[in-house]
C-alpha cells in the first residue's frame, strides 16, 4: 500500500526505484551529491529543509550550517 499525504506548495518528491543499492553502483552516491548541492544552493544561510521519508524518521536540516570547517558533519 502506498501512503499519500498532501505536499507543501514549495516541495519536490523523487521516486528512486531504478537506483540499486548493489555494491559498486555509484549512481546513488552521485545522485545524493548532486541533490545536496542543488538543495543547498536554494536555501539562504539560515534556511532549513524538511526531509520526509516513509521508511525513516523525517528530519529538518540547515544545509549551510553543516559540513564546513568547524561545523557538524
């Protein structure tokens, strides 16, 4: 059963069944890198993103406040 919920107006949803988690498949890593760069470029310094995943706990993150020198990973 596929669960549906109303998305906020300024949101995007990806379905990624074609990507394989098999060892040696670099596509998931490349996609994550491109998505991270793209989403980070859309957020102002203090802005946050909300990540929803039906199989994991959802989270809110501030991509411009992480990953840099002296910042959390």
